[in-house]
C-alpha cells in the first residue's frame, strides 16, 4: 500500500503497528500516516488506538481527526454510526473489553493498571500496584491446581501421534475439565 498508493487512491488502514511493542507500533503508524499524506498524497482513512497520532494535524494541515459518537448509559456503552470532527476525548477500551466478555476480575485489574499508568509521569518508570491475591482463597487454589493439571496434560501429550479425531476429542475433554480456569 505504501509503495503503490497515489493521489488517485483511496486507502483504508486499521490498527497499523498492532502486534508490536507500543513504541514500535506507534512509530510505524506515525511514519505510515506521514508517508501517505506527504508522498502518496492519497485520501486515507486511518483507524488507530494510538492517541498520540491525534497531534499530527497540528504538524500536517492536510490531516484531520474524526471519531465516532459513543453514548454511555451507566455502565453500558453504545457506539453510534455518526462521525464527528476532532479526536475522541475518551478511550473506551475497558468498555469494549466488557462488551467482549472479559471476566470482571480481569477488568477490575485492568482499571487498577490503567489508573496507575494515567497517574504516572511518562518520563519516570511506571509503577503499577501489585496484584492483591487472597492466598487462602479456595477457588483460586483450585484454579491454580487445574491450570497445573492442564499444563501437565499439554506437556505429556504426543500431539504428532494423535489422529485428527483423537485430537478433537482430547480438546473437548480438556475444555470440559478445565474450561473454568
């Protein structure tokens, strides 16, 4: 895309730099956006979660920010199909994670980490509060035991010696026995 785009191109990009480290991904996305505006001069819709990229229109007048409406009602969120000019004023990552079915303990921990990250000075080392665990919680102990059992089963299974049907049966068995880890 970066090599072939021209002023006659319509380019749609989503999450450029995803799957890399934060700064690698941000750098790749930033450079790609600049290239498309300066070199290719194409019309591009560039979806990203890198909030830092919302600063680019200040340096590149041909760039513009836009975002979709979202309506919050209590703990619920609804995304609308209306585009507004300018950057989003809020991230909805945790709300989207909740919609995707991420378990409550994970969401709770994510909120703690997010708060630590937002409160930390970006030039200093980020200090995130450790996970507080009840070491005597029976459910946690059982879950840890189940996880260890599953790990042992995975390590001792001769995958290359299983038929496709045996492998499928084994997966179903593991899901039934360890599905609540």
